C-alpha cells in the first residue's frame, strides 16, 4: 500500500467500497471500471475535469443510477442501492451538483420532506434537532424563510443540514464550491473538517486543484471516466500542499503508459520570417457574474503555426474564443487579421475575412439539431448565393455541395436529410469542421475540438487540424487536454484567471513547464 | 319585470347556482390536486363523463343515490388509472392522452347509453334534500343554500379538508414538491411516481363524483355529453386558484351563478337570443382569464413527466 495509483485493499473500516464500477450512457462510457473506498473520518476528494464522470459515480451511490457492471459494498456487504430512499436508509446523504430544494417551500418544509405521508410534519421535533446540529457545526439557518429567498450559500448549508438531520454517515458534496464565494468556500472547508472529526465520511467532489489539496485527506483523480490515480491519506499527510498539487498535476495531465493517443509530435517547419496572420494585443473582456473576464491577452500566430491555449477549465478559455470571434464584446485591445484591425467588425464580417471559430458547444451553438445535415453545412451562409437565390433555398445546389462535403470530411450520416442532432458527437464535429474550414479560412480557433469524442474521431479531428495548419492557416487550439496540446502545438500559452501567464515552446520539457504554469508556479 | 326579481325567483336562481357549482367545484378541486403534483389532467372531462354514466347506472338499478355516487367515483378512478399509467408511469404526453381520453369517453358513454336505453331517457326520482333547521327559514337565502342534498355540504367541507391537507400534512408537502421540483422529492426518499399517481387517482374520484352529481342530482337523468365542458371549466378554476381550494369554491360559485342565470333567463323568456344567453358562462371564463389569468402561478414542473436519473 501507499504507492501511487495502487488500490488500497478493502479495509474493514470502509463504509462504502466500489469495485470495478462501470456506467455507460448512449455513446459514452461515463465510468469505466472505477475502484473507490470511502472511510469514516476522512475527506475523500474526487477530482476531475467537467465530464470526467464524477456526478455519474455519485449518482450510483445515491440510488439515482444503477451501475452496468461492478459491485458496491456497504459495510462490507454487497448492496444494490435501488433508490434514493434506500441510499438515505443506508446513511448516504448527498448534496447534489444542482440544487435539490423546493424553492416554493420553506427551509423547514424542505427538511421535513420525506416523512411518512400520513403524519403531520413534526416541526417541533425538527426545530430541536436542527438547533442541536447547527450549534455543534457553528452555522445558522433560517428555518422559516422560503428557500427561494436564500442565497446560494445558505441553500447549500440547508442541504448539508438536511443530510445531517437524516443521520448520514457518509456525506457526498458534488461541486459544492462552484456557487460559493471564497469566504463561503473556506467556511465549507472548516465545516467539513468538523464533520469528519465527528466521525463522518465525506466525499468531496471538485475540479479545482487548490481545494482538493486544502480540504482533502485522500484524493482520487478521474479522467474521461477512468480513475487515473489516488493519493492515499498516509502519503497525503507526508506531503506539503505544493507537492500534493504537483503530484495531482502529474496524475491529471501526466503521460499514462500505453496511452493510445500518444503520437510523436511531427516536426513542421514554420516560416519564421512570415508576417503573423493573427495578432492580438492587450485584449480585455469585462467579467460577468458567473464568468471570469480577460485581461491583457497578447499573442501572435504565424501562417502554418498551431498555438495552444492550456489551462484548467473555466479560466477564460471560452471568453477568449468568443471575444476573438466577435461574439463577446471586448473592452479593450486590438485584434489584427493579416495586419488589418478587425476588433470593431461583426461576427459575420470577421468570418467573411477568414476568421473561423469552432465552438465546443457543438449542438447548442454550433448546429441546429433538428435541421438536416445539408442545411447545417451552410447555416452561416443562409440567404447567400449560390445556395439561396432571391430568398429561395436552392435545394439542388445545397445537396450537391453537401454530398461533396460529406464525402470529403467522411461524415457518417444515414442521409443528407438526417437531422444533425441524431449524429454522434464525432460526426457533428465533422459537419462543423467542413463548414468552418470551407472557402476562405485563414485563421481558425478551435475550442476543445475533441471533447467527448471517441478515440477514432479524436485522432481524425487532430489530423484534420494538423492538415489545416500544413495548408498555411494559423490555428489557435484551446484545450484542457495537455496531451492533445503537446502532440499538436508549436507553442503553448497557459491561461489562468483570464490572463496568459506564460508561453512555452513545445520542446522536450514543455510538459513540466506548462504543468507548473497551470497551477500558478513560474515556468 | 316584477316576476324576475321576486323572492321566489331569486331564491331559485341561487339554488340553481349552487347545484350548478358543485360539479365544477369537485372537478376544480380534483384538477387542483393533479396540477399541484405536476400533472396537467385534461382527461378530467372524460372522467366526469364516466362518473356521470356509471353514477346514473348505479343509482338507476340500485335505487340508491349514494350507491350511484360510489359507482360514479369508481368510474372516474378507472379512467384516471389509464391516465396515471400512460402519463405518470410511462411518461407520455399529458395533453395528447388527456384529449384522447376525453374524446374516447364521450363516444363510449354515448354508445353504452344507447345500447342500454335506446332512445329513452329514464329519470331518477328527485333527490331528497337535507334541510338544515333554522338556517333554512331565512328568507330567500334559506331555501337557496340550506335545502340541498347532503353531498353538497360534504363537498363544501371538502374544500376545507383540502386546505388543511395542503397546508398541514406531510402528503400536502409531498404533492407540492412533486409539482415544483420532483427531483428534490425523489432524493428526499419519496417516490414521485407514486405521489403523482395518488394525485391523479384522487382527481378521478372527485371528477367521477362530480359527474355523478351532475347526472343524478342536477339533471336526474343521463344524456350523452352531459358534462358539457364542466371538466374544462374545472381546469380553468384550478389554474386560476393559485393552489388554494377556497378560490376554487369562489370560482365555482361564480360560474354556477352564470349557468343558473342562463337557465333562469331562458325560463323567464327574456327577449335575448338563447345562443347569446348560453354564451354567458364562457364569457365569464374569458373575463376571469383576462382579469386573473396573468397572476395564475403554476407549478414549475407542470406537464413534465418525471424520470429518475435523466437530465
Ligand atoms: N443521464 C445522462 N445521459 C447521457 N449522458 C450522460 C448522462 N449523465 C451524464 N452523461 C455523460 O456522462 C459524462 C460524465 O458526466 P458527469 O458524470 O456529469 O461528469 P462530471 O460530473 O465529472 O462533470 C458526460 O460526458 C455526460 O455528458
Ligand atoms: Mg458533475
């Protein structure tokens, strides 16, 4: 025991043990043979990026989902957690990622929900119990306020309180800090510490490294549905915070053995003297309530070059892409395409001049799911000749060109008329690629181009991007997958809190340099 | 014009209003429970027809009005069972199924009635009223409000029972959660499907009872399509009542007055085309919707089937 990513053998202290648990959804393996053991007196951090499968895993612990394969042991006994009621009876209380309170009811009524239906709600009993718990936890809760009147932080405390009122032995918190202020996050940390001292087991889910290191006793790292490693508590205690963080970075972004995605970074020669195709200087975007802003972003991309943007998800990647594409108002700075300023141009005008953007939101923003594949190819040319004339759709023209694109980009679709939403993620991506790389593209922004794709489509998309660069286009490749960036880019810039914190040439030790930049250490 | 405003006339008008209001009240209370739990029950018109038909048949053959009420409620429950199975358990579209049930029951009850009674419309003896002592001696109001069949007083009591249920019981909380945020109810350990099923079956029982009252007490006979939109009026009442049973009562009385006025004006032979007079209740619906429709607050998950673990 003790060595990295070895499974600590089942211990009789474990409350819950998962063994080889697998859960599939149509087209995706959300959890792939996960092993996990959960102990009283410990905060077990489940760390992983969006879509890693964290919520799916706890869905199975809380009775919402049933595993397709594998076993769950509760107190050492094989148990099928058949319903949320069953999970509660086993002492598993969950604070879900999405608020699970009834807004129109009061806090007290929400806490009472779930009692035997024939009874009068036992308000007095509840009040006494709540008073006792809140005292020992040092929190205050307004029992008779309507939930819709509470702040998100207060609502979350209510949810934790609910788990306590129900005598949970295991408390699961799914991304509970995403809605909290920094002060709220610290308070939650203190609260968790107090709870584990009282003998509770906690599973704390997050995608933020800092929180994981600060609040955890043990960390399991999930990546694309697989558990890629664990730092056991003995080791956790022996390490300092920074060492833990760099170990996590190694787990999250490090090279895995027998990784099928590993390819040698091809050597491309970029004409160093060529004038940059895209020049960005001091680009800034104001923050909003739930998105970070951007500040003084500057970079150049030359023809044939791929510049990567690395960083932990949610650090301003989407804002950067949208500001460049013209979908988000920039509050300062300049963007030049082939030397001409384009920052005051509209989305359509930028596209016209050859700036293309492939969104990561393929179905929401990129395509109209209910429209046929053929129309989706030309969504951004609606009304323009030769596909539309005098306001009329030129079906023959559209179908001819669409058939050509389907062949060229190897889109696997039953027909041109199939609604694009019915295709798999990889094929939707191909439709997008075909549309954006068509006539006149000069600079292409890719936001997480392989996110959620299977291996074959991932590799195909990457090759398509490389080929595009080889044709002399400038590429901005935004990705949270460091492996991808390392295998494709010429240079990698790191974004953190909406600013570029450093740029690294993609040579030998780029991996460590980028990793250090990502967690806030100088390269 | 003296005839129109005589005491007897006024008293009869109000008596008629109460009689007309009771089926609407029962339908409205029933619909309100379904909607609270998140199920838009458009099949309620069909449930009323089933209740009217089976209620009449039950009373006709047994000679007991009470047995008629019982078979009527049971008829409503049977239709509600289909609704619960298709819309709550399987999660089919509530509007489509509701309309299908209503149309189906309109045809079925008409057909069955035709087979049984051919073209005759046998009548039940007039229902005997429970006369409340003292109160019924009040001039004008006494005969209007305190000489009804016992079931009328029970229906009124139900308004307050429902108010208590929603406000002071665990079941009331569960129902509201099922309509507002079913996932929250589910993770609190209460079966959403079961809760909604209970609500829909209760709706069926109340609608069936309303239908049976309509046939057995209101008309004293069954004719095809006898509900004539009462179930739909119930839906309107439930939507406007903002979850409060007592508002269903007020609304039902208001519509009851309109319906009774329609009959009264026809009887009095007032010189307005009957078509216009018959529009009165529906005009009232329009006016109510314009006045209060915007304030109607419906449960957040109304009409959305619940399935665990999807998002
Ligand atoms: N009910 C569902 N149906 C289909 N796909 C789902 C469902 N729930 C999750 N997924 C998919 O499973 C993957 C993992 O999701 P999730 O467990 O929510 O990740 P995380 O919580 O780590 O962000 C995602 O790709 C997501 O799209
Ligand atoms: Mg999640």
